[in-house]
């Protein structure tokens, strides 16, 4: 066990262990290509906090920053086609401007990405790559969010002109809530609408639709601003179309749907739902962008909170002594829990982006489900982490200039965007009840759980049949403690928890009321969602374990292994009752769990600063945040320092 010591004030960056951890966190040899541009971008003064801006001014600033960002991109269309760089962009801009994160995700991924994915006719993209026209994406409607397949907007094929009439037939069909105001400059949209040919619904396709020019909105387009919402403001609006005519080339075509001049549709996909999913498949990459943005926010919150914990002094145990608040287990324990989760989130995200980038038609559904599960888990964990970090900064954490107070509310947008978390988890749960094998419980290279030195005994085992003696209890306790220090054993237990919940979900579904699909699923969904939660944690644990195995620096490897232990121990606390009941744990394991957690805290606490230094935020960014650079919000006040008179002693 390593002794716990703390020093006041921020620790200098550039530590070799932190550098090695950063190398692992930020994709090794691809670090500069994938992350370097964006890290340098947020170092500039243009991305520093701007106090006193009204919501409309903050929105305008986000658009200004979008143009600065675009100026750094060699080829925006190629960026849209690169999952690694596109996700990395959101990781770095997320902490400095939530509005910019939203705008960049919409323009580069949903809008430009959709054009790139469909473009096989040499479409001119120069207006969009130079931001002469800012792109937006219109899919969900006022009454059709979670059930987007039921959208009502139509694009009616006009045989006479060869084009289409884009129309919003009902108030509930208004597009909700794209950034379609005039703020930022003229905009064009990719609009999801039902292609109607001679009264026949051919399914949902995308249509490139100019919304305005320098003079204002174009005929047939109506935009109504929405009220301010939680988080960094963006110009969200209700948008409707009144028989707006579009030329033939407005339809985005690919193998999933091509329209001949005579109105005949050819498609490689057999039904309208599949054509819808193919048309809006950029939403899957959007899940990776949203989770990346919130991941960056979580790492920023931890960096700020940990640095402040080392410079914020409190009364020590001896008279006149001042010690950093980070010295207290009640403080650093919570930050370490969050750090273990943030490392697991990061490595899970890397794994999912790699899987997405390499996916084929054969594994598309599996990868899309993994992306949805990871998006839900990462964004929910990011909210919990940023909230915890804000609280650990006390009153200083309430000031936006300290870089942390806006993060939890900004994450709320990520939780809802590109698929509401609960909805996409419910879909994943329904698929995984029978479409996923949770009994494949060992990771490649990981010993199976029963071989653990503390595998539970059965009544027929030699240990159980031995008569009790004075050494039995200490020996069992020692074996339990040793097992809880073994990541492979703990990982196996988490896999067992997933299998337990899957078995319950299957039983619930089989036993559900016949002829009542909603009632049957209601009886299944609780266990099924617990299965998804355990699965997400297991995927994150595997990613963290794999990262620890890649570490070549001994201290970095030790720290990652300790983070693995802490992450797994914390996740298993929710399942000890089930694991004990099913014979996967003994009472000795349960009794030893609190001490195992304390041991992990002891090992990691002296390295708090190293662990956040590995997040590699630019010194320029941190120096502009008072509590991240050894100060407090008071230093930002513009008025000169006051000479305060000493108060007179007060008589008792």
C-alpha cells in the first residue's frame, strides 16, 4: 500500500506517468492527427469564458466560433467521413462551449455527413464547406420524437416539373427543434420527409432544402423561435413548410432508394422502415458525437475539481496547520470514484468508435446497439460526474467563470439528443433479452471466474466438509480479500450479474400475460433494463482492463489496474445480494468489500493530480479558470482591492 501524502497548490504537468496515460487515453500514435488540431483550437483566447452575455449573444458567439473552427479544417467533407476525428472534435469543444458542440454536431455530422453519405452524383458542397450556408438537420417533429417513423411531413413528387412540394400538413408535423433562425447567417437543411408518388407513400427520405439567404427566409419556409432552454443557448425553433417547391436534385439518393423520372422507386431495402433507418443513419454517428462531448465535459470537471481540491486549504489536525481538502477521504474518495468511471468511459468510447469505423453490413445492427448502449451510459455518467465535481467545489463551483457550473445542464442536451437515453436503452433491451448471449462470461485472456482463489465453496467441496478450526475464519477472510484484489475475478462477477438479469428478463417475458404485448413488456422491462446497465458496465470494464494491459510504464500500469479495481468494486456493490444468493459470492467477500474499496483509495489518492494531468487540457485553458490555477473567482473582479478596517472586538 502506498502512503497518502498531499501538497497544497497545483502540481506541474509534464509528468512522465501522466504522459504515458495520456498516450493511452488519446489513441497512441494517432494522438496528434485525431486530437491535436482540436486541442490547439481551444487553447486560443477566442474560446475563453466570456462573462455577461445575454442568451442571444451567447448563441451568436457559438456561431462565430463555428467559423473559427471551420477555418482550421482542411477538408470539412473529409472530416464528416472520419469517425475518429469527428468524435474527437466534440471531446475538446464540449467543455468550452456547449452551444458550439451542438452546432458542430449538426453541421458536420448530421447535415454534411448526410450529404457525403448520399452523394454519388458529384454534388457541389462548397457553400457548405465554406459556411456560406450553415447546415442544419430537420427530422423530429412536435408530435413525433420517439416515434419518428410516424412523421407527417411530406415531399410530394410533381411529375410536371420533376421536383417535389415539401409540406407540413398539421401543426404537430412542425419540425422540432432545429437551429433554423437567421442567427449565424443563411442556412440550408437536410429535411426528413415522406416521399409521396401518385398518392403512394414510399417511405422517409432526405431532401436538401435551402431555408434562407442574406435577405431572410425563402418563400414557403416558416420559422418560429422557441423559448430559452436549459444549457448553453442555441437558436432552436419550430419550422414548417408550405408547399415549398424543391428541384429534382434535392432528393438525397443512394442504393436504399432511387427515383426514376417516371416516378418508379428502386431500392435494395425491402420495406419503408429500413429505408428510414438508412436515410437517417447519421444519427448513429451522432450518438458517438454526443457521448464524446459529454465525455470531454466530465474530464474537464474532474480536472478543475481535483486541481481546486489541492489548492483549497482547510484546518488541519494540529493548531495552526492548514491542509488541502483533497487529504480527506470524504472528498478524494468521491473524486476517485468519478475518475475511475471517466477512465472507463473514455476507453469504452474509443472501443465503440473503432468498432463503428470498422463495421460492415453484417455487424451493423450489433454495432448500432453497442453505440446506443454506450451513449446512454456515458452521458448519464457524465452528468453524475459533473454534478459531483460541482458540489466538491462548493460555492466556487457555482460561478460560470470557474468552468464547471454550466456543464451538468449542457449534458442534459446530450442525454436527449440523437435518441433519448431511456428510449434507445429500451430498444436495446428488447433486442438483447433473447438476441444476446450473456452466458459468454469470460473476456479473451481473462481467467474464468470459477478458477479464482476465492470461488465460493459448495456443500460437497473439501473446504465445506472440513471441520471448523481456529484458522478457518481468518483463512477464508484472507482468500476473500485476495479475490477482491483480482480484476479478472471481479470482472467475472459483473458478467454473472448481467446473466442473472437476462435470465430474469427472459422468465418475465415468458410468464407475461398472453394477448397483452404492452403488459407483457411492462413486466419484463425492469429486469431487461438492469441487464443493459450491467452490460454497459461490463463493456466499460473490459475496455479499462485492456488499456491497463497495454500500459508499458510500471506506475501507469499500476494506476490503471487500481482504477480497474475501484471501478469494478463500486459497480459490484449494487449486485452483492444477487451474487450472494446465486452462490457467486460468499459472506466473506461481502464483508471484505469495504476494506477492498479503502485499499484502492489508498493506492490512488496520492496520484489524483497525475490522473487528471493525463486528460491533457491545455495550460492556456486551465490558466483562464481561477480555481483550476490556484485561485478563486475573486481574482476576476475588475474593481481594485479594498482596504477593509479591522472589526472591533465584541464583548461577550
